[in-house]
C-alpha cells in the first residue's frame, strides 16, 4: 500500500507515457482574434489571444494503422476553439480556458486537458497575460 503513494494515477498523467498507454497531443502557440474582456474598451473591439492546449490521450488498444479516424485530430481541436470564440463575447480568459478544456474532454479518450489562454494586447509593457487550467476526465 505504501508503494501506491508514489505511483501516479492515470488521471494525473499529462505527458506521453508508454507505461500507461498515454499519447500527448498538443496545439502550440495558436494565435487568433477574440472578443474577450470585462472592460468597456475591450467590449468595443477584438483582441489577439494565444492558446496552448496539451492533452493526455489514451491510446487505442490496437495500432492506429496510419488512419486519422484512429487518433485525436489536432485540427478538430483548433476547429473547436474557433467555434467557442465565434459563439460571442467572453468576459474572462478563465472562461475561455474552461470552455476549451470542457470541449476537449468531450472526447472520452482525453484523460487530462491543460489549456493556457493569453491576451497579447491587454497590458502595454507585458508580452502577455492570462491563465492556465488543467482539468481531468471524470470517469
């Protein structure tokens, strides 16, 4: 029982790990335009945002056979992000990050979703400001 303390659970795995049949799927530094922010001047215009998504994905018990249908498609992740952004104004980067994580976790192969959302124009002397969330599959 004492050895179980140091053994990571499947839900806590966030990188590729052959021991647990986990694949790491990611989208890096995706930049787009969003209607985001709580201040009046933010509600009147769009802003550049940068989004990073890291997913721990359970591998199929069988080989992917070089077929897109057998893996989690990162293009589908980007399309989901764009759909969330297109749905209308979002006040908080936290809300956008949570919505993206929730979207990713709809695919039951996704065990963990880590999402970082950065606003690139919010603070004049900062390269970016934002938030990172990590959410796990409930099963």
